[in-house]
């Protein structure tokens, strides 16, 4: 699972050969969630409310970067790192 960003203890990844719709994975301690890139909703798992807010803020800022990485992942190409939330 390639890591594309890390901030405030949150690890953001994508998985090669993953299913549609375009999404990314966020891990925070023992919590894990899949986040739909276009809808910015949790499709599986859960995160604490504060962490979810930070992840969604980051995903809103980097929506185009996330979709670009999804397209790279579909083509089995290396993913690009995305700036963390500051």
C-alpha cells in the first residue's frame, strides 16, 4: 500500500489493483477508513470525528492530486507524494 501523504499521525495510502469508485485509505492509530475521492465520504471503516475533519480538509485541498494518483494507480505507475496538511 503506497503511502502518498502523512500528517498529524494520519497516514494516507492507495492500493494498486483496487476497485472503483476512486478512493484512498486513511489510517490513524487503530482506526482505518476508505474515503471516496469525489464524494468525500467514508465508504468503509471509521475515523474519530476530529481526524475525519482533517482528512476531509486535506482531501478537499488536494482533490485533483488524488484523482491524478488514482489514474496513475490504474495504470500501475508510481504514485506521486501529496503535500501534507499544514
